[in-house]
C-alpha cells in the first residue's frame, strides 16, 4: 500500500537538521506500518519497542533522562545493536509512557546522531498529564486516513492518479464516469488502512463494514480507558450525535441537539478531548471574509467533522447499494458526506487553518470553507451532485472582484472568471 505521507518520513531521515520524530494521528490510521516500512526500506537495523503495558520500559524512562543509559537499556530490551546512522529506533504506543516523549528533548540535545521516532494514539491526551512537551526539540508529521489519491494508488489506478496529479483535466473530463465510480467506492470504504486493504484484497463490502465497526468500538473503549471519568458520558454523547449535526441543513454544531437543555460549558471539555484524540476536526466560524482569518475567528461557533468518511457511513449504517448504486449519495444527508470528504482531503493535504463563514443578517451569506493560501483568501464552495447554483459565492465574488474562489461539485472541470470549478475527485 502506497502512502503519499511516506515521502515526508524519508525527507526526515535525510534532513541535516533532523530532530526526534513524533508521528501524530488517531488509532488505526497506519502510523506503525509507516515506521516499519521506513525501517525496512532505509535502515540496516530497526530497534522496535512497544510501550503499552511495558513496565520495564516505563522504568527505563522514569529513572532519569541520561541518553547513554537509555540507549544501553534499549539495546538490551530490543536485542539490536543500536548504532548511529544505520539504526531506526521506534517507540510505539508511546502514549503509555509520556516520559519517553519528554526524553526526546534530551535525544535532540545530547544524541542527535540517532534516528528515533515515536508513534501512538491519543498523544494529544497523554501530553496533558503534567509532562513537559519537548517544544522546538522534535519534528512532527501528521498521519491521516488514506485520502482519495492514496485510495486510487491502493486500487492500482496509477494512471488515473497521474492524470489528476498532472491536472490533465481534458482527459479526466472524458472519463468522468470512471472517477465518479471510484469516488463512490471511496465514500463507502473510506481511508482507514485496514478497511482499504480488505476491500482491495476481497472486494468484500460486509468485511469492510465489520472492520469499520470494530474500529468504532475500539474508539468507544478508549473513551472509558483514557477520558476523565466525569467526561466519559458527555464524550459519548458528542461522538454519537456528530452525524446528525453534520447531516442537517445548518451544519453549525448545536449543543441543544445533543440533549435538551445542553449548554456549551457542559460539553466544551468533551469536544476538546475528541479533538485532542484526533477523532474529530473542528472548523470554526470566521466572522469576516478578511485576512488574516484567525483574527476574525468566533470560537463559540463551529462545525464538527469526524476523521474518516467510511467510519461516518458506518456510524449511520449507510447501505452499500445506497452509496455504490443510487445517484444521490453525493447530495444525500444535506450534502454532509460531501463536506466531510472535502474537509478530510484538505486536512490530508496539509491545510491546518480551515474556517467557514455565515452571516445572520439579511445577506444570508454562507461559504462552506475559507482558507488562506499564498497570502490570499480562498473561498471554497462545496456543491453535492451537479447542483452548482451558489448565490452566496456569486454575491461574494461580485462584491470582491479581487477574489478567486474554488467550487467542488460533480460537474467536470471548468475555468471561469474569478472561479475554478473542480469535480469532487480532483480536489487540489
């Protein structure tokens, strides 16, 4: 399975300014596999140690941060003669030993010649436990579920991928239906590596759904294991009502939709826990369509998205026939699946600061996403299926002739004054 993010790991390995690496990402997105492949392809030796339920390893890092002593212990525990330059040190499930994360500061300062990488889920949670985060002393790479490009590569659709990468829209327009069919498959399977793997190997849709449900069950078990006891029930409520929030006309998160009388102060911690765990993405409201966007952020208003389109489908029980056969899957659920898809794609391509815009006055201006690119404001409109009547975006562009926007829909690629229209499968 080819992961585009893998190239970032190779660049880290070769960097002259390399620091210890933290691989961030939710459970089951492929962090361990990526590090295993890096070790297999680019190092003579790999010292792989699992931190989960490993009291001996915990004792190693809890004693002090003497890197010479720690390296001797890691050699003994892994059975690998760790030497600089040709050995990759991997600490997996590192969330169980936060002191190992803190030790990275000392590896950066005292033993920079060693390649050390750590991975784990719930790192955003673990790092809140009175552990000094090694700010400025580590490199970080975010790992997400497979995006649509990676899904194409996994299916062996290399030429289809190259056409999109080369922006050969004349040709992609000619095989629009092929891309639409592949996108339907992605809407059902999503990008969790295990789900993609079983789909590629067996074509088994029920097997895919069983894996998705197992992953969701694992996340719910994490709530009980790792969340503050007084927040577990609230975290579950937010998580379980997330699809209904996303599948309504107004996708702004409404606390009252969780339960009658719910207020922000009751659920703020629960939502932040899910964000820190990498299970949901928060897209805040931007009150003005102006730069810098962060200045005009309204943190009290936001949309919430989950981490994977396939998992979202499993949460609501979408039928395979509904996704793969029916013509309205892209517009189903008030376009919620399609907004989820675009948000995921932007995250996987490195967009961190993503906002939306909506006015409550008579203008009724609504922009699905706003980002800042190359010092310019970029409004993004998401239109499910072929419905591209977007009065909000048209009005915004009329009022701001210097703006250029992007529209994603199921229409083929076309360049217009002030707007580039891409099909959903060609997100740039």
